C-alpha cells in the first residue's frame, strides 16, 4: 500500500537527520486520501487536487513539493508513481530584511526587561527575560546548543558579561527551581513556551520604545541577525581577515552552508559601503 511506501520514505529521511514534522503529516494525509480512492501509486492529478484545497499559496506549494520529493524517491523503484509539477503553485519569495538593533536599543531592551512586572508567584520572571538563552551552561562559560537543524549540536562560548548575568540568574534559580531540568522555567516550574517568550519580548520592545511605528515588528530572531551583522562590521575588508571571520561566524551560528552567512553582507549600509570601498580599491590597483 502507498502508506507503507510513504512511511518507509519518512523513516529513511529521518535516519539522515531530517525532522520532516510537517512534511510527514502531509505525506500521511495524502496517502490516506489516495487509499480512499483506491490508488496504490502517487497520481499527479490527485496530488494537484489535494494541494489545491490548502488555504494559502504557500501551503499549496508546500503540499505539492513534499509529495513530489517522495514521488521521485518511489519512482526510482516503481515507475507507476507520477511526479507532480512543482512549479504549479510556486510563488516568488523575497527574504524579509531583518531588523538590526542598534547598540543603544539593546541597552534599552535590557533595562526594559528588568521592569517587567514582578509577580509574587514567579520571582524569576525579570531575571529570566533579561538573560533568556537556550541549551545547557557548561564550565568555562560555554553554552551547548542541542539538536538544531539536522540534529546537530554545537558549543558556543559566551561573552564574559553574559556569563556573569547568567551566574546571577542561576543563584536565584536554585532557590525556586523544582524538579524540571530546563534552564529557564515558567510560573508552573516547567520549560518556557514560545508564546510566553514572544509575549514578554514584545512587551519589552514596547517599554523600550523600539521601532514603535514600524509595520513589521522586530523579532527575537533579529537579535541573531544583529549579532552576525555587527561581527562582520568589525572584521575589516582585507580578504584574509574576512575569510577567517566568515568561517568562524558560520560555525558559531551553526550554518550548514557558508552561503547562508554571506547573506549578512547586505544587512546594513555600513557593510555595503565597506564592500563598495574594497571593490573600488581593487579596481584602482588593477588599473594600468
């Protein structure tokens, strides 16, 4: 049956490090639909009909793309499977420009985080959102980031100021923590839910008056973008220095491909100005 082939495909991809959370649901749902139709193979017309019922263009494109990848795999051993056209629901995408926090904005955010209302039932709240980090703290001010994309883990050294703030938090946590081993805890003594963190972050932005008139609000993830951009601004324009910084930054950020790190070059006018100046100097030197 098709569901057996789909489960075999999912198991293989996961053994290679892919999580396939949403893709697995799509594949299993489609296999169930095909079974209702009495189809034992992937049929392009059935895929298109099913994908077209998704509520948004992105969702339709994601559905057909997920089934197409599985179809290519299954067709290698059984030509009865058809590969649906992946361009049918494709929509052009433009990566949204990140919000790069200015140094003074980061200071205001930390000050604002300390002003979050101190609840009697949650004495860790202010300390938690001033120093929110994920992973385990290791000796020597090193943070272990566990099982990110493709189940990879990495070690990230912390700045001395971060390590000091984290030590202060841990001193308080020892008095209130329960049996849960998460580093940062909710009022219930369990790991923080993302919606709780996001709500506190948006409140912090409001208190700090960060980008209040901006249509698209700054995100938590933009802190990562800001870090990468500021690091690259300090590396200079000499080729050997840039190369070393890129390799180190790519490793620090956990990028699987250094091409993802190159994207940060266009993040700020300062970086683009440095690149333009370096290119002009190179052309001038090469001129007869």
